[in-house]
C-alpha cells in the first residue's frame, strides 16, 4: 500500500526522487497500520479514495488482531468438555441469558428456568 500511496500522491513532493517518494509512502502505510489511522493527508482524488480503502483494511487487520489476542488470552479458561447445551445443563452449570432470548430458549430447553443466572 505504500507504493500505491507514492503512486497516487506522486506530485506531492516534487523535489524527491521516485525511490524517496516510495520510501515515504511505505513509511506512511506502516505508520498508519501501527497507529490505527492515516498518517498523511492526500491531495489528489485518487489518493483520497485509496486512503478510504487503506483505512478499511487497517480496521479489518486491527479487528482480527484484537480477536486473536482475546482468544489467546482466554482459551485456557474455556471448558472443552461440554459439547452441546444439553450436556452443559445436565452438568448443573448456569448460563446467562438476554431477556428477549430467554423465553425462546426456555421453550426449547425447559430446565433452563431453574439454571439460568439472574
């Protein structure tokens, strides 16, 4: 994406060589990725459109990184022995239900009334 930034914003730094402009574009791309937002202000319409796409990409990458980090931190606390809700309920475990979802789930699993955490 740094090369695309350099390509779309080629007229921004006229005193720079193509290599220097490409390096600066890569710097802006990585700085934007690591900070979670854009690090430059594009001047061309194509550069502005690319910045929107790059921002969406950064959003997806950071969301995936956050989800993987959370999973890594809590994977040891997840019980693997309960395969389905019925066996989970038979073991005497309590579950937390959203108020709107409780009625529908209680119709499918009648024993939830006694085991649902309030």
